[in-house]
């Protein structure tokens, strides 16, 4: 197993699989930031737009936090690749809702696997934010469908 140098954290002792998961989490965060920017522009009301931008700010905070963790664990910067996201508002909400739900589970798995308490805490707290985001997207989706998806 490759040994990672941790700087102030000392030798990490973290599983290489965990490092890969953190890299995947960073990509997910980067993609969510781009996706929510697009969704905010498509939002039908100012209130929704503002809430989506607040969610986007949370994702930016997660991105920065995970990025720092990755650099401290590996001494390297992660490779970033953006995942696509729908151009249609309703499809975008569904995409975001499912992605947030899946991300909750993924981050809790990372928190379980990590040995470092700081990593456990960062991912547990981010999972709580994602759960909250999922509820917001479900609310917007329900509103959107109540207003626009009914047949006349
Ligand atoms: Fe996030
Ligand atoms: Fe989120």
C-alpha cells in the first residue's frame, strides 16, 4: 500500500480507496456548483433562485473543504472533470434531487471509512447539508409540477 504524507496530520494511514472517494466527491461538488448556477438562472421565482444560490454556496464550501483535505492527504491537487447536468428546469430539479440523496449515502460511507476525525466530521456535516438540499429540491419539484405539470 502506498504511504501518504499528511503534513501537519502526520502519516495518514487512510485507505487509498478513501483517497479515490474523496477525489470523486470533489468532482461531484465541482459539477454541482456548475449545475446549480444553471438551475438558478432557470428558476421561475426570485425566492427559488435565491435558495438555489444558497445551496450553491454550501457546495462551494464543501468543494473547498474536500479540496484541502485531498491536498493534505496526498500532497497533490486533484484532477477535476465536470459531469453534465440537464438544461431543462424540471429535469434539472429531478437530477439534483436524486444526486443529493445519493450523495448523502456516499458521504456517510466516506465518514465511516475515514480514520481521521477531521475527515469524519467534514463529511458527516456535508451529508447533513446534502439532506437539507434534497428536501429543498423536492419542494421546488413539487411546486413546479403542481403549477405546470397538470393537464388542463
Ligand atoms: Fe455538497
Ligand atoms: Fe448539495
